[in-house]
């Protein structure tokens, strides 16, 4: 082959329908750039190969490489034309035989020979055309063996990488400029974003109304799983609501009065949800099971003993109560007798421990609310003198471990104490129209105070949201206002985040269930409002709204004619054996067979005697003696003389009997007034 043909074959490499032409200048540039690196590692060479080739699909060295080179150019052109027309890479070749040892030796030779030749060419600066042609032929053979297509020039790769770096730098500059512009706006809008985030956390997109009664609801409790809700009211009733069993009518499945004529002041489910604590206006607390049946009742103390530690129970009405968060049998109550007592569920005949609440002067004060901390290690009580007192549950309850005498105004009830879920913060609600947030690590002064929150009921409460970001409380209906509100305050600043207008009455009880993510609100008109979010809330009231109301099916009776068959006649009918019990029931309903006495007269006065006469004799005469009616007002002598003439003309009783032997009647006559009466016999 001539040198011109070899160069043309070298410069144009084809496979299939794709062709790529390289000029001699570009090839020399590639060789010069690759030869600039004197120390080339084997790993870099292998990576370059893998970049330009296709791995195991690349061609390998063939043993008869001389035969392939010796093909005439005319035949090669014809083969290329046929290949382009038919779309085939090759045809008419024999199956290849691969020798692994020869392949490894060829790879080692190429790795050792390539860098040496490139470095020598770079140092000498020029070389003869024969050497170049031989090296080019070897390179072509290696390229044909190792690669299917032509290699990509490094100049193109470097230009693409430079463009990518420039575009990245431009994007970074644009982002930095935009961040600088938006930094000022973001500082101004951070507070608005935080408020919007807090408002979005409140599940209040939908609401449901459940009617308890007509009077104020003073207690609400939900079990930990969120399956049931209990509500207590001033009308002495407790209603149980089962979300899984209710339909859209939202009716409670049970209503009862466990404490007779005492208003319900506090309800709380235990940590397991199997029992519920009922605190009423009486001196005895009760524990009911899930269905409302009584399990135990605390004992009442002796009210004539002055030392409250000597009695086994409370002596005055209860104010509040709470379950222990971890010990499921232990619960706490506080009373008007100035004590807080802890109880054990299966030992209701005596309290476990007694706590005496003392004012600053040493006189006893009344605890209006009590609660356990989230860990159960602290018992807190809010007293009538405005103080908050805390005792360590692991020690003796002699002196409070933490106390604040001026927490709220004196002679105003602290209606609620609520610990945060993390445990280091506490919120208090009082009848002095304030809501205060406290840090237990610095308990002298409150962190924040929210005022002008009218509270009419002693059971108005407050509580933290499940993530401790907000405090929820209710506001009673003051004069001049038409709607009671449920308020949400931020725990970081105690600023009002959101307010829900609930109903045209007082908002007393609030409950934000952490699992259901639903808010239950007890109102002063006997209504319970349930707020939920259709996306963020789970189960609870969402289960009831979907269910349809089931109406009672009325049975329609169709009047039909009586069809008599021969076997239905009494002549052919067989008597069925009747049970003795049914016969006795029928006889019992029959007044004659059962000898039922006369029923009492419901109307009028005097009963049956008054209707028959003024005296018993007139009653006997009218009902037994005579068939004719005898007037009570007439003179009896005149009534007898009416029948004198009839008796003379038509005697019936006495005259016919004496007509024969004594036709003339002989009557006894008095001898005279002078005659002395016969002497009476003396009693012996």
C-alpha cells in the first residue's frame, strides 16, 4: 500500500453508517498533549481506555492481522459501500478464537511501549516519516482492536468542562445576589411566617357539634387511645361517647348519674384508659370502668375531727383530681377541707398520704386544683390564697419543695394547673382573668402574662399543644360580647396566635388530644364542639361524620280477608298443648280469675264512701239494703211515716202474723211518771 492510501485510511475511521474524520493537525495535537505527561500511571491509562472504548465489547487482536492489512483499496471501497447499504459492520469472516495469554501479553506491550515512544518524540521534536507511518500503523491496529469508534479529543472535553465551570460560577453569583436581596425581606417576614406556621398547626378546618344537655359542661376527658370521650355537667349527668359506634346523629351511648345530686367537677381517664376518675361536689370520689359501672368509692372522713391527718378521707366537697402518669392504680384528689390526698385504687378505705396546704400565716388554705407532673415526681396544687405549692412525691409531704405565694391574686380560685409535655414549663389559669406561663427552673416570676381573659367558672382550664408550641384556653362570655372564644397563645412570647369563635355561650373546658390531633371544647350551653383537620387529624370525630343515620324500619300491615279451610274449623282442629306458664299469665290478667280488688279512685275526694253517702250506714243501706236511693238530708221519722198508711191497708210483715191469735194489738203503757224505776242490781 502507498503512503497516501495509508494516511487516508488512518484519517477516516468508519463503523456502520457513522463516520468521523480527523485531520492530521488534530491528531498531532492529541499526541503532543498526551506526551506532555512523562510519568503516566497504569490506572490512568486504563481509565482512558475505558472512556473511549466499550469494555468487553471492544475488538481484540487477531492472529492474521497481515492478511487484513494487505487488502486492496478497491476491494475495501466496495466492502464499505456494501456495508453502508446493508447496515452491517462485517460479513464473511470466520469465528474468532480467543487466547487469554496472548491478550495479556499484548496489553502489557501496549502499556510499556506507548509512553516510551511519546516521550522520545517529545524530546527530539521531530522524527522520520517512516517511523511515524510505522507507529501510526501500530496505533491504527491497536485502535481497531481496542475501540469500536474513534476517540474523543481531549480539547473538546476540556472546553466542555470549562463551560460547565463558567455556568456554575454564574449560577452561584446569581444565587448570592438573590440571597442578599431577599435577606432583608426574610428578616421582616420571619415573625409572620412563624405565626402562619402555628396557625397551620391548629386543626380547625371542620367542626362537629355533640349535645350533652342544657346546662354548662364542667368536665371533659378522653381516653389515651382516643376511642371514647366522657363529659360531665352541672346537671349531675355523665355522658359517654364512642366514636367507633356513633353515626352522624352523634348521640351518646350511655348517660348516668353516678354521684346522685352533685355536680361533676372533674373527669380523667387513667393512663391505660380502662377506668375513669369522677370528682363531684361530694366528699367521696368514684372510679368507674369504661362502661360506667362503679369499681370503687373513696371513704368519707370524720368531720368532727380537727386534725385532717387523723381522718381516713375527705370531710368536705371535692374540687379536682388527677391520675398518676405512670402508676395506674394511684390518683390524687383535693378538697375544701384544705388537704390533698393520694389514693390506691384497690385500697379505697383509707388514703395513702395526706398533704396539708398552709397559707403564709400558717392557717390552712383551700386547694382549688391539683395535678401531677409529667414524670409523676411532683404534686402541684393551686390554692385559694393565690399561691402555687409543689411537693416532691418521693419524700414526706411536710413542707413544699417549691412555692410561690404571689402567683395569682388572693381570694381568686386557680382553676387549672397544666404541665408542658417536656416538663420544664407550667401554665396556670385563674379566676382573676389571667393566664400565666412559668419556668420551673426560675419559679419566682412568670415568663409571660395574658390578662383580660374573663373566667366565670371555677373549672375553666388551659393546656399545652402536643408540641408545646401553643397554650389553649377558653374565655367566658362577658357583657357586651356575643360569642365565646377558644384562644391559642404562643409559648415563646404568649402573643395571641388565633382565636376560634365557638358558640354563643361560655367556653369552659378545652382538650387537645395528642393522638387524634383534635380539639374538644365544652361550652356553657351544654354543647361539645369537636374541631379537626381533614388531612392532619386521625379517627375520632372523622369516623362519625362519614357514617349514615339508620332509620327505624316501620312494619306495614296489610288487611286481608280471612280464608276458612275445613281443617281450620273447631270441629277438625286439634287442640295444641298449652304451657302452664302462659295459662297462668292469662289468668293473672283476668280480674275475675285473679280476684283483683277494687282499684283506687283517682278523682274527687272521700273515695267510695263520699260517692255513696256521708256515713258508713248510708253506704251499707245504698249498696246492700235497699235498691232505692235514700237521701241523707231527709228526716227518718217522716220517711217511716210515709209507709204507715200502706202498712195499715196492706200489711206484709207483722200484722198477718198476729191476725189470728191477737187481732187487737196490745201496746205497753207506762204506769205513770210517779212510778219509780226498778232497782238495779248492785255489782259484786
